């Protein structure tokens, strides 16, 4: 009897999704041949709710190792709304369970980040056979040392920082590079160090604008005419750290900005006199072909997930720990975030290199 394996990609896209789809599919076909059928769910959990799916052919997984994005499409379907019945009167959880059964699935593989894994755990608790695969450029999924997409995003963000060095030096400017990372600063920390940033600001560490400006002025006293700041989009200062999120966002809206970056640039100009510019690579950090590292990681994760399918081990998500691929229980990691701890070695590296952390 054929095993029917559902697969979906949910949340924001990132490099490596297609490579992981390919890893899963090729490993399943290799091990199980014609005894497996892969069902592609379109646009993530939205497609699972609406019953949008198709039986995929082996040829669809050819030639996608290097392709960015996702051949299945993706949409953000917030976990907090999963049990909320809106104006459309749709019980999302009931519909997902119904469509899982109508597709006659033996299990469902869910590729995504923290929100995706929370919904995956919800479905697992509802009795469905679920396997998660950790994707996010933020690298903030609990229980795994790395997620696919992260290293490619570090490459892209590092190049963005590299490219502003020359213009900063030519014009004797401060360049503030805003990188993705709303709650976790892994991307900014790694790209900031790799790109030679002088100041790195992370969401985990509220910054002091006085400390930032002091670092810039010290560089000027040393004869350095420019400074590069790598700033995670989710940073906030020590005063904002005492506010609740809604209060903080309301205050920012009142002042006319959504992230701290433009305010930081304005304050630097006013407090130091240095001409300052903001650079936002934005969604370029999510796009394009995955790096060789991420292709390897995606293939490792996909092959391991296929092994879990073959062995009928469900309710888990794939993880990399100490360079070894293994699995975590979904119930152990759902709802938890992996943030940069104060004790992390890369922070010590930054300090020893004279990088200001604000």
C-alpha cells in the first residue's frame, strides 16, 4: 500500500526551502520507490485550510536544489488566529484535520519557522502525524544550532555591509545598515562581525544612544572618518525596554517611525555632527539561491525527515546539534525562541575586536 506524504512550506520564504523539498522527495523515492506518493499543499497552512493541494510528480523535484523561494508557495497564517473563527465562519483547525483526512495522508511535513512549528504542534496534539523542518533566516528556532536559510542570509547581509564600507569611507559618513531580526539578533551578530561593522545592535540588548555616539566619537579621535553600524530591525533603547510592546509601538508611530534605525541615524547626526545614512537590504536577505552550506543542510534535514517517515516516527522536528542531525519533540520546542544569550562566544569575539554593542 502506498504511503501518502503531505508537505507544505509556511511563513516567510527563505533560501533552501526547495532544496529541502528536494531532499525529502529524493530520499523517499530512493528508499520507497513507487510505494510513496507526495502531496504538495499549496501556500502553507492556508492551502491546508482551503483544501488546495496536488499530487506531485518526481520530475517536479528535479533542478530545484539551487532555486530560491518555494515551488509550493507560502503564506503567513498566524498561529494566534488558528483557533479564532472569523467573519468567514471557518473553523481552521477542523478544516485542516478534515482536509488531511480527505487527502488520505499518512503524515504531513511542515517546513517553517516558529509560528509554523507552533501550528505543527497543535496539529500533532490533534492526532495528526506531523514532522517539522526548521526554516528561518533568523536562526531562532529552539533546540537546533542552525536553521536552513540562515547562512545564506548571513552571506547576503555581509555583502550589504561590505558594499557600504567604500561609500562610507569616501564621504566620511556613518552608515546604519538595518538587517532582519525582530526578536533574535543572530543574523545581525554574524553578519556584523563578518562584515567588519564597528557597532552591532541586537534586540536582546537594549542600546544606549549615548554609548553608540561615544563609540563613533572614539573612532573619530583615532583618525577614523567613518563608522558602520549593523542594526537588527527589532532593537530598542534602554528607555523603550521599560515599555510594553504596544506602548513602544504607539510611541514610535507618534514620532513617525516603525523601527529604531531612522531614529538612531537622526540621533547620531544631532549628537556627533557626522553625516549619517540608512541602508535597508530588506527582503533581499530572503531571496536568491541558497549557499552551498544551506544546500547541504537542507539535504541533510530532508533526508533525515524521509527516514523518520519511513520509520513512522512523528510528532517531531528535525534539528542540528553539535554537527549531528537528530530530532526534537514538537511539544518540547513549540512556542520557544532561541535568542542570543549574554554568554554566547560571538559576543565575546565582538568585544575583543573592539566592536561596540551599544
